[in-house]
């Protein structure tokens, strides 16, 4: 006895094709993943952004230390200012600033925090020098080398 073929079996099933939009999305993501190391290298090298931040691929390869200090530069002197003499809230802001500066480098401006520190100091302090020291591994010499950036602010 001969079996009849059902109509459902005789129909061809179209091949499953991924949507073209999905292929484009994957292509863009792959391109971004391939190009990001160049962008992150630029930010870490020229903008002082920590290689540990922004999903850097070299995050475990480089030490990174940031220290900040304030100096009273009124009348041409250079007298250190103690953090302990500042209000508690400002001390907390300085801790947060240091942590953020360590990650974002030169992308984070020191003007606002330096202005707050100057405002919290006695009126006799007319000008303030804000120094940020970053210690990094120098690739050319394989030595830890500190770099200091100095910012100055004055009372109006």
C-alpha cells in the first residue's frame, strides 16, 4: 500500500537568514571593540586618564598614584596647607576629587575644588597653588616617574 505525502511535508521551508540590521549592529560593535584600545591609549597617554578606567585593556599593567597638595603662595612664599585644618565636608570632597582625578586625569578640572579650598581658608591667604602629582610607569625607561601639574588660583 502506498502512503500519501502530506502537503505540509512537501512545502519547502525557507532558509533562516539573520536580519541585515542585526549583522550591522554586530559589525559596529566589533569595529568599536577593535578601535577602542587606540582611543583608550590616547586618553591614558595624553589626557592622563587612568588605564584602569574606561574599560582599558592594559589596566593591570601600570601602577598609577595621584597625590594632591595645596600651598599658600601669598607674598611669593610657598607654605603647605594642611588638610586637617579644612572643614570636614571639604576634606570629604577632596578625597572624592582625588579618586576621580586618578581615574579621569586632565579631563577633571581642578578649578572648582581649588576655589572651594581658597574660600575655606582665612582671608589673609590671597593666592593658592594646587599641585597634583601623578606617578606612572614610564614605558621608555621602565621606571616609576612622578609628574607634577601646578594650578594657581587667587582671590578677587
